[in-house]
C-alpha cells in the first residue's frame, strides 16, 4: 500500500453530506486509495459499500486498506461513468449514496512513470487505466493541429493554444515527441517571456488538457451525472468533488437541471413537458476546504463539493 498513499479531500464534509445510514448501500465511484470508502464502510453495520476505480494500482491499494471492513465492501474495476451497469451486474436496484471525487489522485501525479507530471521526465502516458489504448503520446504525435488547439483551449483554458499546438506540430515533424520534459520544453518555447514568469507552471494547463483528452474525463463526468441520480433511492444523496471549472460547470448544471424539472420555455403559461424535479439541492454554493486542511494538503485548494438529494 506504500506505493499508493492518497490524502482524501474534504473527508469529513463528504461523510456528513452522505448522511450515512448503517443499513444503507453506498457507492464510491472514484475509490482511489480507499480513504473515503474506509470511513463510509466503518459506519455500516448491515449495509454494503461498492468501490469503483479504473486504476488497477488504486484498486490493489484500496483492497488492502479496506480489508478490515470484510464483506461489507465490494470492489469493482470499472470507470465511474459505468455506475449504472456496475450496479445492474451486482443486482442492486438502488443505493442510498454516491460519492465521486473527480481529481487525479496524488499517487498518479507523483508516480513519474505514469507521465502525469510536468516536473519529472517520463514517457508520455497519462492513462488512468493502463489497459486503455489511447495515451498522451498518441494525442501529441497523432492528433491534428486543429484538434490540439481545440483541446488546449477547451480543456486547458490555455490562451496560447495556437502557438503551443503549432510548436508541437513543428517538432513532431522532425521526430516523435516521447517524454514529458520534452513536451514541457516545446510548450515553454511557444510562450512569451511574460507568461513564463507567471506563478503557475507554464505547462500546467496544457498537461491538464492532454490528460482530460486521453481519459475522456469530461465525457465521463457528463455521463455519470446523467446516470447516477436514477440509481439513488428516495432520500439518497449524490456528493461530487471537482477540481477545475470545466468539471464543476457540468456537475453544477446537471444538479440544477435535475432540481428544476420543468424544461418548458419561460413564456409558456403552463408546463407541457411534464418533467418533475428529481432532486433537491443540499448545497446552493459548493463546500470548500478550510485553512486547516489546506495546510495539510495544498492540493485541496481547488476542490469544490456539491451535494443533492433524491426526492
């Protein structure tokens, strides 16, 4: 387990938000090292906890960490976006709580060979699931200039997307780009001196964009937000932690839409769509980390927790 030690973000806030019943059924769709799951499972008596993760390394660590919880815990190797299929295969018709922590775990960032970090040299990989086919090298060396520019703009919110995409294409025409620090040098070369003096690392936004593209992270978030709410029993809660504005926007809008129900134009005198609210919002504004947690874990600074409850 020493290979995968992840600090659980907003741990107490998540446990409180889920409003755990000892006999309930709960899902942690982003198991990681099992920190959130351990706390959930410890509160169960006759209940059941389902842990899902796409990363086999995380699953192995979580299996060790959750061993004392015995048969209350079931672990599944899958993407959280497949939560409805996972529950169907397990014969579970409804659950009392779902937790999603959408951040990249610290061990994934810190393991040099995974290729997530712009601080150490490694092969261009960035796959959360090592069994997936597409990796960062495929994106950097194979995607068109227009596609690279699009993901840098859309997923990284990188204002120098055209320049960086152009620099990548020129370099790969000479030879394939193979390592993370090689890519960092290319990104630096495309940016003006003023941008290089900014506090944030110049490659941060580009690496985020490529990682999101490799793992189809936004597609997975959109799908799970559509599928998770129908999986909840009445009174069941969905708690989602996001780490950047793109994910948070999807989660916020999905919860707001499910809470609203009616989709008729505002000028309609009566509702004709017949859609009713599915949830009530528990958090009008996102819950964020306090100073004490930020001192222990600076990576929690961008975390936002949103919660809704099935009606």
